[in-house]
C-alpha cells in the first residue's frame, strides 16, 4: 500500500488557504513555475514535496522540490523561492505522478533523484559531461536556516544539498519530518491538510470535485 499521497483535485473550502497556484522562483528571481500539487505522508499529513508545473520550459513539464527546501519569496507576496536554477532542474530524473502510488517505484525515484546531487559544489548535468559549479550562495544545500546559522557564527556554508537526506554518500533517502521557516501561509496550508488528511485520501482516486464543496467522502 502506498504511503504517500497527492491532493490531486481536492479543494479546500477556503481557497485562500491553498498554496497551489503560487509561483516558485529560483536563483536570480527566475520563475521556475507554479505549485501544482503536493506529495504528503498519508499517515501524518506532513508534506514531503511540492510538485511544480513549469508551464512548458521543461520537457517533462513537472518536477518536485523537497518541502524543507522552500522559503517564502521576499520579492513576491504569497509566492515561494528555492535555491535552484533551470539547469539544475533539468538534471533531475523525470517525475511521473503514477510513481507516487507505488512505494517501490517512489523509493526508486527518490534514489535516482538523490543521486543527481553530489556532496561537493560540482553537479554534473544528467547524461552529459557538462558540469555546473554554483557559487556558495547558490549551493542547493545552502538552506535559509543554514545561512542564518552560519552568518550568526561567521561560518561559510559549503555544503551541496547535504541536508534533507540528499548527500550522495548516504545509502537511503531521509526526508525531514517538518519543513520550517517557510512562513505562516505554508503553516496554515499544512495544518488544513493534516486536519482533512482522511478526506484527501478518500477522494484521491475519484472524479473531480467542484471547488467550494463543503463535504467530502470520508476515508475508512
């Protein structure tokens, strides 16, 4: 049985509490796409990834970002940012929605996703000999929390996506149980998802619900 789920067509009563549709920006305020869905732990309702629809610039259309890599955008109200470039996104293995429905396939995908990041500042682009060498500020492991802690202690962060379970030297993927520092809007959204987790799971494989519907079929 799958341990992860997606919101799919589920709609919250208060649309303002839903982060789907929010834009995601990368390095240099480059728009990467819009948040289309989330992948969450069905047992707890904790969000593991956001699914981003690129609008067409990426061949596979969509990609995922670990929730703990997000932060509220300082330049765009109600939107989000992540330390990624389009070149880095292009190196990720293609995301397939159906993989989430199988723990075996999803575990395999996470392993391949993790393998695209290395424990040093150099990242090789998928299936080529081209390498991308981001600056210290642009390193994907340079999370908002890490930057703040490092700045306070005068420490320069030289990791590359080593937090959040994506260090190349590890043998398994471990996603943190909570994404912190993203902002009040994110917190409200995740709280609503936790509260309605069973409703979301129960409607996940059924036909599309109309936005604004106040009652949903209960799971179990």
